[in-house]
C-alpha cells in the first residue's frame, strides 16, 4: 500500500510528458500550415512569370546541384537577364567557314552562326562542365520542337534518381528546341533555366535560352555543319559593331507554347542537366 502513491505520481508525470509532446507536434504542424500559403503564392508568381517566357522549373531540390562556372560575373543573373556579352547580336567575324556554319567557342561560352561577308550572329551558351567538354566537327542530323527527354543509360547509371522519361514542355531541361549532332549524344538545345547561360554546367550539350534557340532553329537545316572548338583554343577574333554601323536585323523568334515534335531521322538521345534541378 505504501508504493501506491508513488506509482500514481509516476503515471501522472508520464501522462503529462506525453501530452506536452503531442501539443508541441500539433503546434509545429499548425505553424507549417500557416506559412505554406505564403510560400505557394510566391512560387506561383515566379512560375507564372517564367511560363510567359517559355520556362518552367522542375521541382526545386529534386536533383542535387553540380553546376560549375569559371567567373560568377560572366553568367546570367538569377532573374535570367543576360549580360551584354551573352546577348544575341550581330558581330564582325573573320572566318573561312561558309555561311550557314555554326561555330561554338567553348572557352568563351559563345555560339556563332556565320552570315557571310565577315559577319555572324553571336549567341551566349552554356557548355560542358569540367570533364565533359569536347571538340570536333558534326552536322545537324535532326531537329525537334519541344523535344522529349530520354536520359541515356550511362547518365542514369551515374545519377539513378533521374526520371527515365520526361515529355517535352516548358519544364523539360531540353527547352523549346533541339538540334541533334550527328549520331553522337550531344545536341544544341534550349533550357528551362536561363541562369545557366555563360556557365560550364552541362554533360557536353550546348544550351541557349529558349528565345535564342528558337531563333537559331529557324535559320538552320538538317545537314548544317557545326564546328566545336576546344575549351583551351584561342578565342575567336570578334568585333562588335559601333552605334553608327549598319547591323543585320535579327528576326524575333516567339516561342510557341504547345509542344510539337518534328518527324525527322532518329538520332541517339543525349542529355545535359539544368542548374536548379541539375539535370545537367
């Protein structure tokens, strides 16, 4: 009988502790519910703005980041705005390559579409990260609008968390257009993350903003020659035109919202992943 009061006190103390833990969990959950609407509203605003430009991100944090860049001041800003050197423009370029050729200056993250007469259109690009750059000559073997993404087996082996298939659309890391290079696993394509332009981020593919890749896509045909220069090659001698110089007008290339794939000869699927979702 003398132990009864002590047992009762222990039971009461245990019940009090259990109640306190339950209350703490309930309050924590309620706090999440209170904060969530603000997070969703903010995210929805950002997504709406991106969708208007033909961009949509995969879920943030879904893939670990592996992007790399040599100089943070040279890439696109967090809001996707490109610095002057990465904006599409007509420049003076002395080259022996024929008009219609694409030249990729890997080390300077620039792509040139040769116009002839000593001129070219320059586009800012994102290129292969350390260990994934390459050089050589290819031809465009296939073109696709809003391409689907099938990660190759070797990429899935390195990153087993990647999806096995992603349908074309604004959230796809291949962006609005893709131009496949020969039978290789590389392509020139758009991106769902314009902040990666000007950086060394991909698995070897060449990426442009959706607006720029749509413009380039409209200019080239299957069979177009593509010259990829080594990363350590001397930069091309390029001169920008002054204000008084007559420049060739660059046609606007609106991004069509509805995904559609052009029927062309099939080529090996390649992939590179974006920075926020690291599909590169």
